[in-house]
């Protein structure tokens, strides 16, 4: 199998190392499955489903009422993974897979989760503000709540489109369909599917879109808004990782190993399967653009020799 085919295989299949897209989808499915399981117990027990909303679902979704939100601050995060409707879950996960795959291909898996979370947080903030500030919505704020990954997926969709405006899908169809057309179709479907009884949700989705644009814009300017999230994630899981490698001694490396000036020979990297696998893992984590010239040369040689 050629190295280019291996790269595609690692990105497509579930279970790839450090695949944030898979983990986010699984988390959405697990949280929603728990909610549906509890609701089925209420139904089998002939308990009024309105009690399920107040007893269980209300502790996962984002309340518009600031008084309730203060007592349930965790819902600012949990609502992003909680779906009350099965069709909403399926639609969001399909769109998340489509746009999230593009983000991981461009930037690696470490940018996807921050975009997802930032989009959800921006949506939550605007949703609560709209619900409490707009006069026509304020009277019913006590019964309003936001659930689902709509704002998060919207953020990822816009981020992917801004990052790669020339990206085309289905290249077999007359050269491919521009990504912005797919994003426009998604936006129309998403807004059409939003409940008219909860108009503040439109503001949440627009806020998610704005956050996706802002994230990529700052990234192009050299500012990674998600770096602190990845650092916290690494720090936490390294606490339970006995195989964590120590950080290299940069001072020693600079003194004894770094050289300045052009050597009288050209260094040719070794070509072996283990090295190729390491490079493919690096692409999966941080994207192709993070590779050094030597690593790119190894991939090129491997593809030519069909290693």
C-alpha cells in the first residue's frame, strides 16, 4: 500500500490515534443514549414525560433563565452533547463528520475540539443574552432551554470554509463542488430545522458561525486560541500515563547537536516503515503543514517506492 493511501486510511477509519472527531461523536452518542435510556424507563413506568424534562433533561440542557443557570453551570458544556431528538442527533453527527474531517485534514485533530467548544460557548452566551434582553422573549424565559450541537457544528462548518475556500468535494462531478456551497446548504437546512418556538437558537447558531470565522482568522495571524485547551488536556491525561516521555533538554541539544551553517553534504533521511508511521501520526495530530522538509521528503520517497 502506498503512503498516500495509508494517510487516507488513518484519517477515515474510526479508532485512529488521537482522532478528536471520533471522540466528539462518541461523546454525543453516549450522552444522548443515556438520556434516551432514562426516558424509556419513564415511559415504561407510565410516568408523565414532563417529569422527565424537569427531573433529568433539565440538568443537561442550557436554561435560558439566568437564575437556573447559576445553579447548573455545567450545562454550559453538557448542552453541546445532549440531544433530545434522535433526528437532531443523526443530522448533527453527519454534518460534524463531513466538516470535521476537513478540519482535521487541514490542521490536525488538535484544532477540532477547541473550535467545537468555542462555538458552543459563544452560542450559549448569545442564547442567554437574547432570551433575557429581547422584550418579546423575556416573558417565556423560564421555559426556554437550548440543547444539541447545532452551534458547535456551525462553528466547524464556517471554520472549514474560511480555512479552505477552494476545497472541493466529489471531484468526479465536473471538477467537484466548492465547499462554500455545501456550507450554504447546511446553513439553510439547519436554520429551517430550528424550532420557531425557540427563536433565540438562531442567535446561538450565528454566534457559533462567527466564532468559527474568528478562530481561523486568529490562527492565520499566528494566535492559536485552542492551545490552552490542548495543554490542559495533555496535562490531565499525562497524570495517568506512566509511559510519558520526558521533555528533551533543549539547552543540551542546542550546545552539542545543533550546527550553524550549511554542511558539506546533503543529509538523506532513512526510509523505513516505523518512521513513516510516525510521520502519518504527526499528520493526524497537527496536519500536513506541520511537517519538516525532511519528513515531507520521506513521504515523497515512500509514495514513489510504494513502501
